[in-house]
C-alpha cells in the first residue's frame, strides 16, 4: 500500500517528531558504522590496490568512477525515498553506503600508506564539526532551506572544477578542499533543517541517507585537506 508523503513532519505531534528524529539519527549511526566496517574489509583486501591501480592507469578513469558513483547515488536516493516499500528504502540506503565505501577506497588506501595518522584525525574533526552544525540547526531552529539554491550553484561549480582538473591534469589544491569543507558544512545545515521541516514521518531512511551523504562529503575533504597539509611539511 502506498504511503502518503504529502504531510511534513511539522504537521505531526511532538511524539511523532521525536520518534522520526531518533530513527533518522539511529539509521545514520548504523550507516556510518557499516561504512567503517566495509572500509576495514576493503582496505585489507586485493580490491584496494586494484582500484588504486585503475585510477592511476589513466586520467579519465577517476572520471568514470565518479560518473558511476553519481548514477548509483541517484538510484539509491530514489529507492530510499520510495513510498511503496520499506524494503526498497533499506536497499537504497545499503547500496549508497556500499557505493561510498568503494569510492573512498583509493583515497583511504593512499592515506594509509603515506599519512596514516590523518585518517583518525579526519574522523574526529568530521564528528566534532557534524555535532556542532547539528547543535546549531537544532538550537537556533532557523530554516536553512535558503541554502538550497546556493549549494546547487556551488555544487555545479565544484563539479565543473573537478572535471576540468581531470581533463587538464592540474591539482585543485588546499583552497578547493577548504571551500568544499565549507560546502559540506552547508549541506549538513541544509539537510538537518529539511529533516526538521520537510520530510514525512515515514521518510527517516531517506533522511538518514541525505545526512550520511553530507557527512561522507565532509570527511572526504577534511581527509584530503589534512593529507595535502601533511605532504607540504
């Protein structure tokens, strides 16, 4: 039976909102733990050096991986937002976590070889920043939906720069990583605001996927930023 997702969480009572928020962050925690577990397995398997070799074999190979990741992410997000099947929602979240784990392998493998200390440090910084941003969104009760158009434009600019750097073979550098950390922080504020205002009470799986995507993006660029700092020392 299809669920009606026309009503937002704001149109429900306090108990329903609290339950929705608890389920959203529980699913987010499980997604993060699953991601960590998958990374531990992948980084200690033959898949990791094979992926690194594939990325290094040609300048367009990373573009292929990025394109596949974006396509799979779009499908997974649609499944997670399914109004007809809870099972489909969980499949969407699972597929997305696996896709994130795979695309992180080359970066984490290189970090593990050349700057292993930055991995836990990036995780700590990501956690602290996420907690701070979440606290800000919850306590100020400000509607950050206005960030949507800004993030969309910023996302297209970032994607354009990434594609251009791949085509022409130049490094985007520290400034770009710093910009993307700010961008990811904006995504977390925007997603948290949406969770409090624009999701249906039964969409906690989709809400957790959205938050997980932003947390993963934040972790990626904090890790990259720290790796670049370490390489400059």
